[in-house]
C-alpha cells in the first residue's frame, strides 16, 4: 500500500520579496556560475539552503552545510519561511512554452512514505552516483529538511485525481500565482479539506510511484530513515519524502534526452567511425554553423524519423556531424533493455571506448548535457572529444522495464521543465 500524506509545508512569506526572486532550478543542473548568480539574486534565494557555495578554509565544523543550517534556522525565526497551519496537499499547475508550443503540467505536492525499492511501491528507473548522495546526506543531516521535491509519476489514465480536484481550483484562491524569469507561470493551491484529502489518499493506496527525477534524493532520504528506524517516532520524523506527483498521462509531461559528451579520448575520429561500422550504418550530414541549423538537422534526421530504428547523432572534431543507424543485431548481441541509452552504453561506451560501469559512474571521461548547441561547442572549443546526440527514450518502455526491476543508465531522461526549488519546503516531521 502506498501512503501519501498532507504536509505542513514551509513557504516564503511576503517578507522574502517576489517569488520569482527566491526560486531556483534543482541543484543538479546548477553550475558554479549560475550558483553565484542565484546567490547574488536575492538574500533569500533558496540556493542559500539547497546548494550554498563552498568557501576557502571550510572544514568539518564550518562548511556549506553548517551555513545552510544556520540560514534555515534564521529564516524560520525571522518569519522568512512560514508554516502551513493545517496539513495540506498542494495542487500545482506549471505553464511553459517549448518550441513555440504552450503546455500546462499539473500535479500536487505531498509527503510520500519511503519504501525500499524491492517492495515495488516506489520504482526507480535510473542508476545513481555515490557523490551526489553523500552531498544530499550531509545537507539532510544538518538541516533536517527537504528543500526541493522528488518528481514522481503515477498511472491515472482516467484522470480521476484531476476530476476530483477540479472544483477546488475553481472555487479556492491559490496561495501562489506568479511568472518567473523564464516566462513560466506557477500556480499553487493548499488543499486542507479532509474529505478531498481522504479521497486522494484512498486512490493512491493501490498506486505505484515511479521516480522521474530525484533518485539521489530519494535514496538518501530512504537510507537516512533506515539508519534511524529504531529510534522513537522515527517513522513520523524520517519516514516520508517531499514529492511532486504528476500523472503519466498528463498532456504537459514532456521528456527529452540527455546527450553524452566524451570528455577525452585517444581514439581518432577516423578510427571511431571505422569501429562504429560494425553495428551502425552511417551518413555524413551537412555542417551546422548555427544553433538553428543544428536543431533543424537533428529534428529531421534523428528526432522525428518515421521508422522505429535506433539512431544516434555523432559530432566529431573538424565540425563533422554523422547520423548512426543501428543495424540488425544477432540475438546474442542485443543489449537488454532495448533502449537508446542502453545500446549506447553497451555497444559504444563499453565496447569501443572501454568505459566500464564504474568508469561511467565516476564521470571522469563521460559528461551529460541537455543543450545540443552547447554540446557541439564543447567539441569545437577542444573541451570535449566527441558528442553523441540521443533520441528521447519511450516513457512507456522505461516504466515497463522499471516495473520488471531494471534500471536505465543514469541521465536516461530529462523531464522538461525541471521542477523548481523554493515553492515548498518540508521540515522533517511536519505532517
């Protein structure tokens, strides 16, 4: 049985200023430059809690985690963060534009009971890395709070939950309604009606939740709970995670690929193409001198191909772009599961570049990037050896394999847009 709970969420008060100034992307997409810009953006930006910068001289007694904890305590005392008086489910709508098309993604925030993956209630779909989990563990231990939600998916083809909450959205005033600097609109309602809460809880008892984004945070929260499970009231304090839940059938759920950057390699591009010919047909594509030209080529040749064949784009030094199409494989050669990211890892990263699973996890030779043009520029500037452009993996396939207990390589999907940090905070035990 899957248990979802209303929470007494923490929200920024009016004293913090405009909501657009205090939110931030999730920590795992923030580089050092963006981190500094967010830090300077507002004295109350969530970055000061979620991902505050390190400083020279930091040690085990004074560091970014102790500073985050001190800032968190101060904001609570000063009323910068205010707590909901009654436990609530938080209905959420996020409006955004992609490729000149407008979307609305809707879901709700709540507490979800932490459950080991082997029980099958919470289902992962990607592998995780040790270093991010160590980082999130330190933050959780020092602050005793979760500053950003885990992104979860559930199956509701009849859109039962949407129908149940529709009248509430029409009749009740939202607690947040603002446009951020990216042009996205965020609307949040706090549902404290016990009857409606009970209806939603009953629905989720027979639901599984798939982790779309936030695997590291989930595993960290789960392990933290297991480490404290013998303590008094441990379940009430440590046994739940802040999640934003979205129906897999929601029209605004958009998933995109994350491309692979080979940071360095002694393999000459001529030899690489020769090795790839064993399993791939290849086609040289015209040079792309602008971002628009690159996207047009990839959209035409890779992303929107009419057949179901697996393809990759390959960009090499000398501004050469190739299209790789997988040949028919013998049964013993077929990686399982049959997904783009797995084919790339098994047939190319492992067999050609010699990267085993541990090497890939360390990330010293392999990087991940969402933006095609930025990836191309890394090769042009000599900061990377090659880029493999991936197609979007089928969400239905990923979930089917996840239900079978199979995990994809890390960064197999990129759900756009990312859920922002700073809309809601869960202080442990506040239900």
